[in-house]
């Protein structure tokens, strides 16, 4: 544990921005084939050579890169995972968190703490998801973060929870269906319903093939209006944390009206009071973006107000599966 608060503050803020810049210029990808000189890197990524040298030199101090005896630079295990093609790539996260559309609201955290208002709305004059709808580059980064999150978190989820007990699983807000595809591949008798915005679902259809496609249905719509009926399981991965209680209650209420009497609601979320992976710092990010992480008791109250009873919480890697039934 650090003994001085500055150990959190520095190099944290500077390092995050430096890593962001290195990834933005594609340096980890350029080094995938082996060490290169700064001149070679600058020529390939369009950076100012002397300044790129300063950036890489600084990042070697925190073992993000390594400088060879002949003055070239190479990746370390920390930067290998920032490559586009790494199977556990974290590149999107490095592009997302220090980006201006996230770092600016974080810089206004004090205003959110003082007023309780969402910093993102104050900085940009609109909500986070409304902003993404009209800013495709930022939306692409956000969607990459969601996809990469599914890639590294799904194995733990499938180990922790048995989806084969269900007949019809509705993935609410399931994006392009990467998680649903993995679940259907592991549960060969399960039928899946992918539900998201119409444009998102339209693109997802082409990504489902073979037997998984035969067991899949695609429905476009808004979970603030209604969700597909007749599922005996409804899955929401990292959806409820995007919304304050009033909006979250609308989503859950629509599921309550659609779910079968003996169905199960499955929320995959982080818990602020998790003994293993507490989400307190993540909750501050959600504070400035417009959502919130919740404690066990906060989930119970929210779910109860929407007509669900929380049955159990199952650890699943960094997340938890919150299993509920309608009441």
C-alpha cells in the first residue's frame, strides 16, 4: 500500500495520458514484430521524433516499454496487451478512459460531488449516450471497450453460471451479441434472443452463423419502452449501472411485465461492497458519466421496487451474477 497520497496522484494522471498517446499513435502495434528505433516509429506513426523519444523514455520508467542497449524500444508484457491483435487486448480501455470526452467530466468531479449533478451533462450539454449517438469516433471507442470487456470477462462468467438450465434467454442491451454467441455455443439446447437498438441488431445478424444462428432471434427496440416477452431468463450485462434509479426502474419494470412467472432475471454487475473487487472508484466514473455502481443492499431495494426479489449473488471474476425472480 502507498504511504503517501502523491503515490496515487503521480504518476497516475500523467502516466494515463502518456499511455493513451502511445496507444493512439499505435506504438505497441508497431513494436509487435520486434524492437525499433524512435526514427522508425516516428516515420510510421506520424509523430515528432524528438518528442516521441521523450514520451517513450518516460514510459520506460514505469515499464511500459523497454529501451535496448542499442537505443531501440520494444514492448513489455504491459504494452503487449495494448496491441490491437492481442487476444486479451486492453487497447480500447487505454483509448477510452484518458480521452477528452471522459477526462473532461472526471476533471469536473468536484462539481458532481458538490451538486449531485452529472458532470458529463454540464460539460457537453447533453447526456453521455446522446453524445455518443452523434459522435461516431467516440462511440466506436466505447463499443470497442464493451467488446473487449466481454472477451476477457466471459470465460469467468461461463464458469460461474450454468445457462443451460434455461430454454429461452433474452439478452437485453446485448449489443452485437458477442456474449450471447458465447453462451449459446456453450449451451447447445438454449435459444437466444438478442435485443438492442434496431441498427445495432441489424449489424449483429451477420455475425451469427451455423447452429448458433439457427437458435437465435433478433429484435430491435428500446428497453425504456418494452422488451421481448416469454423469456424464462433475461440477461443484462453492465446495463443497470449506466442509469440512475428512476431510469433503471423503468428498464426493470419492462422486464417484469415480460418475464414468465417462474423466470429469472440475471444482472451481471460490479458491486461497490464486493469483498474481492470493490467498485468504489468505478462508481466515481459512473457518477460523472451519469450512472452509478451499487451495493448489495442498494440492488435489493432497486429490484424490490421493480417487482423482483434478489435470490443470490454469484462471483464471476471481476463481476457478479445477481440472480432474481419476479414477485
